[in-house]
C-alpha cells in the first residue's frame, strides 16, 4: 500500500472549476485509486474528467511498482552488475516522456471538457430563467465565460449573477440586457457583488417552503 502519491497542478486547475460536490467525488476517486488501486464508478462530468486523469495515475503507479522491484535476483552476478545501468537509464527517461506528454494532454483535455460543460450549463440556466434561446456554441459567448473561469470564478458564481440580474431586470425595459455579453462581460464581478433582490417568484417559493416546514 502506498503512503504517498503525486498530484499535479493540472488536476487541481481543472477540478476547482466544478461544483464542490463534484470536486469531492473526483478527489475521492483519485486518492482511492492511488492508495488502494480501486476505481470508483462515476458519471457525468466527473466520469469524463477522471477518464482523462487516470492514464497519468496508472503511469505513476507503474513507476512506483518498478521502483520497488529494483535490483536482480541473488546468484546472478552478471545481472547484478548490469541491472543498475539499465534501471538508471529507464528511470531517467521515463518521467520525461510521461510527465511532459501526459501532463500536457491531461491539462488541455481537462480544461476543454470542464469549460464546455460549464458553458453549456450556464447558458441552459440563463435560457430557463429568461425564456431565451441563446446558444452555448457561439464563439463570443464561449470566450466571455472562459475568461471569467480563467479569472477563478465558478459555475455557482455565474448562476448567481444570472439570479441577481433577472430578479432586477426581468419584465422591465432592462430585460433586453439579460444576455451573455452583458452578464458575463467586464462588469461581471460588480454584478456578482451586488446584493441579491428577491424576486416575486422567489418570495412565493420561499414562503411555500417555509409553510411546508411548519
């Protein structure tokens, strides 16, 4: 059983953009595989991301197991003399191949899968709230949302801005600005820090929930 493992920054950068509950599932899957060799069954975006991460985990485990087996059997003096040279070359070359190639592939693929998922989710959320038909495939929309994600904002932050501005602008003359280029543009952070004004629908939903709990 391993007592430690390697965890790459590319993993963290991709996982941190997910909802907290999804982050926990992926972290648990990574460490369960690294320490116990068990593959946890996941679904949705968690399964997609873990599928991209696991080749690197397997490569790391293989190097770990090879390191434990270093040396030659007793009684084989020729092998004892030659083995260190062979192992030394393998040890020097292998990390360069795996870490450089796999890390780059994982980082790029993870970012692409994550960003696409978040763009689809937030545009779907906006369309449901505002009864609009914006597309998640529009280049301008994708670039705006990805820019906010690169600044460290999350899917929850994006949804919060949609909630704040729909409660303020929906059914008013400002309703025309409930669009990706306005909501996720340069004023995004100021919108995010704006106090949320409860809409009529939200108030009714809250009162009904409170009544059910009494």
